[in-house]
């Protein structure tokens, strides 16, 4: 089993039964995501939590590797609620730190939840986990390490909603009378 884990770049510390991951353990993925919880026959089974490198986590009850119910908590402590989700939608643009704490002083705009914000390269967007270049359609992390290629849906979402690395006037422009 250890040979397979090394081949995939993963690691496991925990209980085994008949050379299978079974019982309580910690499974580390090569992406720096880790699972802590119950295993059965080499799969997540029972209560367990996925911890993501960005500080968020997913606590769930698993059945043969499939989450049957769970709760996602963002790195800042905000819990995702599938029903009646109104946080930071088109109508509520506040950040969780503003909701749980308070608004900043007059003149201070909070455009990102984690201050200080990253310096966005010219022509790119800050898409939350890194920078997006619309010409190459590549997302890199904040250390310029490749994350993924954006599909058409993600490209459209980023262009429509994310912070730009350049200034652009987008306000009202009055019509000039001739």
C-alpha cells in the first residue's frame, strides 16, 4: 500500500486492517489537502474532515468515499449554507469580516476579504485563489505557480465579477447634447 501512496505523492498515517486503510487516520494529498477521519477499505467512510491549503475545511459523513452530508467552512469562519444563501450575492456585497466585525473607516474600501490585497499584474484578474490571465486563460496562484486552465464558464465569471489589475472608468457617462 505504501508503494501506491508514494507513487501518487500521497501519504497516510493511521490504522490498517489486512493492509487496507481502515479505522482512524490522516491522508495527505500531494495538493496539500488532507483528510482526517474514519476510513474503511481504503476509502473515506464515517465522520471525517477535508482540510484545504487555503484554510477552509469540509466536515462530512462519508459512505464508501462519497460525502452524504457535510458542511463547508471558509478560511475566515463563514459557513456555507446551500439554502437561502444571501452572502455576497448581487444584492449583499459585504465581506464576512464586515458582517462578523464591522465596517472599516470612511474612505477605506474593502475589495477583498484578506487584507492587504495582492498586487494584480496588469491585464490580469484576482480570482480568489490566484491571478487569471484572460489572454492565456490560465490561473496561477499568488506565487505564480500553475493552478488550472479556465473553461468558458469560469472565464466569463472572472471577467464579469473579479478585480482587475488596471484602472477603468465604469461609472455613468452623461450624453453630450449637440
